């Protein structure tokens, strides 16, 4: 895996995924090390981020590395009209690895093709978010004791939700049953249904909360206002699916609720005290998983 960019979750084999998860377990036991001493990591965030950016920065700091970059493209030469290629080639001169979030689908793949140093995709539009997927897998395995044969409910924005797309592809290696709950305008794209059909993975689609008593994982997502060209369409769909604490009364003991965050209205705050709520611990797990990713890519 040395010097291998991570752009899509499909870039990693099942063996590599398990290597990351096992390494993350070790980092959780001992997160403060000095393995990145002398290494410089660039974080280029062309879109806003809280958890992804800060967990990457926390991971790097805990391993003794240095961070450069920007959190707002308007503070960089992009504002002056610099191309993505020129930005990447320039930043690569100062970096051992680049972590990038960008609003355009395919931008991370392009960056990895022109960059002389590895690139990690921290989200490219509505396409992929592989490091989130790996921390989701880590959270699922940690709470369920396995990744195999689980009933996974995905709720909310399944059309634009890049975390959903990546997780669907990754979990398909472990014989899940998917239950997709969404507004008809936010259904899972056909390309992902074809992906599941090709692998004989069962899935069901609903337009309301049903069958939650079967769920091992409920993966909630927000309706992403920034992906809508028409604000009226956003208003029609933003509050359709709200998870309430009383809805969890008849669910399995092992059920865990995940959310890539940020949360808007889709999980009521009274759910936070329920032991089945796991989304804040899920965010914490991102530090250990990103430590594992960075060290493996750099061959440390």
C-alpha cells in the first residue's frame, strides 16, 4: 500500500480493508506516537468540513507530523484562478501526502493522477468518501462483532450522500441486506442498484420508516441543502425522515445508530441518551482509522 492513493473504497481489497481496521484497533489502544516525525501532510479543503478535517489533523498531530494547507479555497490562489492541477503540483512540493476535499466529482481521482505524492480523498462532491467508509466499517465491526450478514438501514439522502455510496460498496463484500428509506427524489441511484444486482445483494426500498425491528445498523443521513439547485425541492424533502427515541422501543439490543454528521433535524436530540446511539463515538473512531490510513499509505 506504500504510496498508493485512496480515492475510492474500491481501491482497497478486502484484505487491505481488514489491515486498516486491525491497525486502527492498535491506534485506539495507543494513539500518541511519533511515527510521522519529519513528515508534512497537506490538507486542502475546498469545501467546509468539521469532523473529517479535524480528525485528520488530530490523527497527524498525535503521530508527531506537521500540517499545512487551507480550510477555505478563497484564502488560496484558487481565488486568483489557479487550476486544480497547478495547486496540486505546487502543494506536492511541500508535502509527503495530500488530503483533499473538493465539490467536483472525480476531482480527487484527477488530483491523484497528476500528483507525485499520494492523495487521500476526503470527499469529492456526491461521489465518494472512503475514509468515512473505513471508520464506518470500524464502528460497525466494533459494535456488532462482525461485518457479515447484517441488516443495514440507510435513511435520508441516498442520491447525493457520498458516505452512503461508499459504505454500500464496502459492505457488499460481507453479504448484507440493505433497506433503503428515502423520498422518491432522493432514492439510491440506479448505478448502485446495478452494482448490488451484479453481486446478488438483497435490497429493499421504502418511502417511510418500516421494519426497524430487523435493523442491526441504522445509518442516518441529512438532506444536503448544498447539493440542491432548487431550494423549493430541498424544503419539500428536508424533514421527511426524523428518527425519534420512541421509534427504537421494539428494536434489537445490538442495534446501533450511525450518522456521518453533521446532524440537522433527522435525529431528535432525545435519541442521544439512548445506548443505541453511536454517532459521536463513530466520529471519535475517525482519528484511529485515519492514523491507520496515513501510516499505511506512507509505509510507516
